[in-house]
C-alpha cells in the first residue's frame, strides 16, 4: 500500500472549479514529491481576492500543464497504467478538508469512471479522522505552514499531520 498526501489550489466561482496547482507527497520520504502548475485563466484567478492574495504568490512560475499533460505526469508517478488494466487499489490518498482537493484530482481524469485502474474512488480526510478519533486520544495538529496555500507546502503539512495523528515517524 502506498500512501500519498494531496493538496490542490484552485479558483472556485460557485459553478466551476479551475485547478491552479497540485502536489502529491508520498508517506515515504525517500520518494520524490510531485508538484504541477496548471494552464489556467489568469484573469479569472486575479479576479478572486483570496486566490490573488493567498495562492498566486506561491506559484513557482514553472511549466504549466493541461489536464491531459498532468495525467501524463501523475500516472507514472503513482505507478498506474495509462490504459485500463486489471489491478487492485494499492494507493491511499489523504488530504486536509479533502472534498475539493479530491474533486480537482478526479477531474484531471474526467468523469469518475475515467479514474485510472488501481486508483481508489475516495480520499481520506485528515480533519474528519482527527475529529472522530485522534482528537479524543490527545493527538495534536502541527502548526500550519507559514506559506499556507502553497500546494506543496500544504501537502507536506498533510503528511506531518497524518504522522502525528497516527503516531508514526514522519515518513
């Protein structure tokens, strides 16, 4: 079982969710992280005060990916086949307030039936797990990163929170 922590940054106008960046961070620190920035409508992003002030300053200015190109980077990173194949779920995803992060991730692959073989159809939520189980056991949340809303920093914080909550060494 491979565990990954996911975070996305996006602009949401109430009708559509436009991806801006995504980060996938493995539990195993010996493996590399994946960080991608999307080809997005900059005018729309600039028109959202929160995104303009909290997300755009953290972008690294690297190559921008279409959803198709992102699929091409994510599949080999996760070790998933490009074509449908028989395989069991061997991946687990975790995110903090996971709903939108999971939506952004899934929409990279199109409709839910478009998720690659071997990819789970759910993402575990760190906050829900902590509130339901770990908080009562005295588990603590690490302090949020100073560069919150940087997808990579947030995904790394997700790993730190998971390890603290589960009583595991930090990767």
